[in-house]
């Protein structure tokens, strides 16, 4: 630090102060860099650990649906994520279709319909849904909800069975993809609602008053001023919710009675998601089995990463648009 | 219907007052009409189901709601006009949406309380599952509570410094590309599925300690991956709320930047920071999947040492009990009772954290008496 | 189609707070009435009670009578939605719907009344309203561009076109020029002079020259004191109010000596 004798005394107190700043600023920066390192580590370690099974795999990882990654003597290692990826997307899609309209309705209710004094409290109730651990959702879904849904499923199979999605025969246990999707929908409801509430409260009062002054009813005001303004936020929220539904493990693992098939029949048992498959298989897996599960996890990581980045992009574009 | 012809009618000046007055004075349903109609619908629906001998709250509520929506829309369309009818329909639908959200919440909480209370007592909270064989009417969650405390405590110790310092960097120091990158990737990290966080630690542990190693520390690290971005997000928001005047006042007194942050900024934001950390903790305390992978499922005894062997936790305890529900006879019944009682315990813990967070933000924040 | 407004003994409250006290006045059809007064004297609040827009603010309520050509606007069988269709409003800041084109902005209100309007009919309304608002020549080649892309003055004229497209009887303007430059202001003032041939116009303004330029009659509002409700002090022909007001308070305000 010191270059000449003469300046030494003048620099000393300043240098001391600089030291504190330097240490603090650098540890703050270090923490930030550590986060980047962790994220890179997640991707890197998953890739490294999945290699041993992927190289041993005799099946096609992306198009095959079978799962026997641990070869006994004279057997081939064969596994693929096709059915798992299909199940993951199917479950998330069911959740999204069910949750998004309801979430928009709830957000409208809280922002524009509920009595003002109750609005905050009612919003808090919806947030409580997000606080309940997924394993408790799973327990409730498995023991209580699936039985309650059975009559509805039989009704749907009878009258809507001509739609391939709802073809019978109905699973006798109710532990189907639709049940899992319904529970996932409840779980992502608060995420989408929070996002939609955010944008709906940000609709400028001048726009709402403009609509009302033209003689709009409350619904017409919402349709002309609120919904067009809030659309990007709702889409972003729905995608964040979808990211959550894609990666949700326990509720699916506990409710769904799994099988590795690609089937659109949501009233029959079958299908499986990546996350639930990992949770169920891991305790018994060894060697290439673990490695294969890590490879499946890598696929899940990639899908959720893409969905989340797209969601953030949509949301941030809305911000620019508003400001 | 009269309103639909309004624009053309006003176009010609001759037919003034009468048409206009019909536009202004529209027939309206009385204000008590929706409430009265709802009561009627509910009475008819429950009566019908009761006569059929199939009374059950859910279908009754569904039929009531549909009946109400149809009735309110048609009567409004007949008495008032189509626009009002549509408005009333949407109002009804929006109320229904909220009801739809509340139904699972109430159903879930009430089932957990009703079933959980069976086995939820001091004995259940104070003993472990050590030496309990499935058919024994015994055992409790003590070891799982200890494990949850150790694992989430460690996760907090890891996450808070990293998360808080990152937030300090982003708000106080950061600029340019690095700041953007960190903000962006923290968002990305928020979306990591919990099972992937678990797999990350599994992969790390295999590389460092070899395969098959599970312990509490691994669980804590997995939870940290999930907790850090939440802490960063909430801390960032809180630090931004600290007014710039406070920082400038400190600089003007010749206080160096780092001391300004430590002595002025952080203490000002302490209530919000604490609230955020508690809420982040509440979020990860119920995580199950990463702990199955990292802390194991085998432990039945009290283990408070995070680097030695499997460690049970409340959520994994619930999952394990659910798996044992398939056992025949008494064993399955006891397992289910344990699952509900542990679920009640876990929900109470989460609610307690939420309550604490609210109290902290109410009583610790400056300027709010 | 222009109509007279008769207000009698009107009080406006926000919760327990009385914002405007005891206003009685008549607004003549086919004329411009200006409301002047210092900030916070309740003139905008009062304006919003004329088409029941104040009901949008939670806790706001009204006592008294507002008659629109012998029909009570506050009668319990009257729908506020139809009142606002009869009494249009233009706001302080131009507020075209940001997600809609110029065309859709103009037709937005008219479409609410008549969902299945033919294309030719809606084209006709858009052209007539934009011509009425002196905006047609400037935007006729870009009707499908977003309304938010126009200049401030053009946006305000777009909002006027949107209000007149519904064919109201009365047009309320809440400081329509306060955010505009002098040239845009002049354009709006010309427009007001033209619109009064067909509409009853009420304009709130902070600018006394503007009130003197555009209005036929002027109403002066003032506060009785801090925390007191606003009251109507004096109303009369604009010429008289600006040259020989009856009340000392009015004279002080007009001449720049605030009471």
C-alpha cells in the first residue's frame, strides 16, 4: 500500500477504514458469487453423476419409458424418461387449467369485490394454502380427498367418457392423475393468486374511472380496464405456478398409484411424474440406479428452469411496459 | 333490452324525454334479492338432497351455487337488462372462486385436527420410535422434532449469512453485469424443485464421501439451497425500504460505508429481515423430498448429531407413517394415527412460525408502536 | 339532447368528514359552466357527485338532490351506470386505455351499450366523435395504433371523443387542461366552445383566464376554513363574476387576494 515515507502517516487512518470497507464489500460480493457457484454446482454435479448411468444405458433415454437401470448378471441397463416427462407435464397441465381461472377469480374478489375491511384477512386465508407442507397435502389427498372424489369420477366417466381424457373404467382407488392434479392445483392456487392480486391492484385508478365514467358496470370495467392491463402478470403467475407444479414431489408420490405408461386417461390409475418417481425409487436404488435417478432429475431441472426463466421474462417485460 | 337501442334513439333529437327517462330509470331488483335468492337456492338444494337421502355438503353447495347463478342471471335479464345480468353472473362466479379456495383449506385443516387429535398428546411428543415394532400401540415424534430442529437450525445458520450478505451486495454495492446476473439467478434458484436440491446434495456427497451416506448435515445443505433465494428476496425488499436519507446522514458524519450498513441500515431493517427469515424457515420446515434423499428414512432413535447417520424429521416421519399404513391389522391403524398426529404437530409448528413472524413485524418495526 | 341540471341542498361526505356543504345551483343546457376556487375546496368532489362517480371512492356518500331534467339522479330506482352514460366525464390526466387502439378507445363506451354493433355503424360513430373532438384529421391514418402513442393534448381530445361517442347529455370536465401545454390547451378550449352547441358542459379549472374565456356562467367555491367543508360562495354570469362579484370573498379570489 505505502509507496513513500511522507504519505504514510496521512494514509494510515484512511487505510484502516478502507480495510473494513474492503473486507465487508468483498464478503458481500463473495456471498453473491457463492450463489452463482451453488447454482452452477447443481447443474454440474447432476451432469457428472448422471454420466455413469447414461453411458451404460442401452435404451434411449428420451424416448424409452422402461426403468431398469440396475442390471443384474446378464441383463442390460435400460431406462428412459419419456413416460415420466409426459406424466410431469400432464399433472402440471391439469393443475394449471384448474387453478388459473379460479386464481384470477379470487384475485378479482379480493381486489374489487370483497368488503374492503375483510379483503386483507381473506387474502391471508388464501396465503395460508401456501403454508401447508406438501406432505400434509399428500396425506389429506390420499386418505380423505380421493374417496370424496370417487362419485364425481364415476359421474364424469359415465357422461364425459366419450372424451378420451375421461375414458373409463374409473380407478377403484381414486389414486389417479386427476386426483394428483387437483391437489397440485390447490397448492399452486396461492402462487397465481398472489401474482394476479399484485397486477390487479396496480391498475391505475384513472383507467378504472375512465371505464366507469363511460357507463360501464363493474364487470365491464374489469373487462375493459383491468384484465387487458393484468394479462401479462397473470400469465407470468400461471407459469410460476406451473414451475412449482412440475417440481412438486410428495403430493404426487403419495396420491398417485403409479405406472410407467404414457396414457391420457386421467380417471384411471397410471402415469408417474419425474419428481415422484425419484422420491419413490431412491430409497431402494444403488449404483447406476441412483445415477439414473439423477439423470431424470436433470431433465426435471431443465424443464423447470426453462419455464421459470420464461415466466420471469414475461413478468419483467410487464414491468417495463408499466413504468 | 331498452338500453341496447339507446345510441340510435338519441341520434334523433325528436323523441327526447321519454326514451331518455326509460334509460335513466331502469327497473332494478331489490338490494336484498341476491341474498334472499341464495337462501332459497340453498334450502331447495338441501331439501332435494335430503329427500333423496343423499345429503352431503359438497354436492348441495355445488347445486346451490349453480342454481343461484342460473336464477340470478335469468331474473336479472328479465327484470333488468342483459348487461346487469352479466354483471350479476360474474359477481356470483367471483364469489364462488373464493369459496372454492376456502373449501380445501377448511377441509384439510379440519381433517388434520380431527384425525390428529386422536394420538396428539404429551406422550406422543416426548417419545421416539426407538424399539417400537409396527403392531405396538406406542411411539412418538420426539426424535423427529429433534431432527427437524437440528436440520432447519443448521439450514438457517448456513442460509442467513449467505442470503443476507447477497442482499447487501445487491442493494448496497452491486452494479453492472454481476448484480444483474445475481438478481436473475436468485430468481431462477427460487424455482428449483425441492427434489432437485436433494439430488444435488446426493451427487455432492457421492463425490466427497462415496455412495450411500446420509446424515443431518446433508439435509441441512439441501434445505439451504431452497432457503437462500427466499432469504435474499425478502432481505432485498427490506433493505430497499430503508430510506436513502439515513445512509446519507451517516456518510455526512464521516462514517465509512460498511459501518453505515452494519450500524444504520441493518438495524433499521431488522424487523423486516427477521420476519423474512422466519417465513423462509416456515417454507422449508415442511420440505420432505430432499430429506428423504439426504437425511434418510431409517432413523427411529433420537439423533442430535448432524454428521452421524440418518436423522428423522417431522415431514419424513409423516411420509414414513403413510407408507406403513398399508400394513395389515393394528399396525396399519396405528401408523395412520401417527401420520395424522405428526401432521398436526407439523402444521402447529408452521402456524407458530407464521404467528411469530407477524408478531415480530408488528412489535419490532421502528415507527410502529 | 343537452339537459339542465338542478342541484338542491347537496352535502357530500367522506365517512364522517363533510367535504361539501349545502350546494344549490342550476346548470343551464347548451352552455359552459365553470367551477373555480382554490385547491381542496370541494369543486372536483362536487363535480363527481353529478354523475355519481364519487361512489367509486369507498365511504363517500351524498345528501340532497341532483335533478337531470326533472329526473332525480339519486332516486333509488336509478342505476348509477345509466347516469354515467347520460353524464359523461373527462379527467384531469388523459387516460386512454393503454392496451387499446385509437379506434377501440373511441368505440369502447358505445360498444358497452350495443355489443353487436355493425362495422359501418361503429366506423360512423368513431369518425363523428373524432371529428367532433377536432382529432379526425390528425389520426385518421393511424386508427389502429395505440392511443397511448399520441401527444398529451391529442390524448385528452381522444378522451373527449371517447366520452362523446356514448352521446351523453352532459359533459363534465375535471381540469382537462392542467397537464397540457398552452397550444394544446387552446385546442381544447376551441373544442369546448364548439361542443356547447350540443352538450351541457361543466368544467372545473384552476385557471381563471380559462374560466373567463370558455364559460358562460361561473361558480366560485371556497372553504369556510381549514378542516371545514367547501361551500358554493357565488354563482352567476361569467362577466358579472369577473367584473362585479356580489361577495367580497369572490372579489378577493378573482383579484388574487386570497381571503
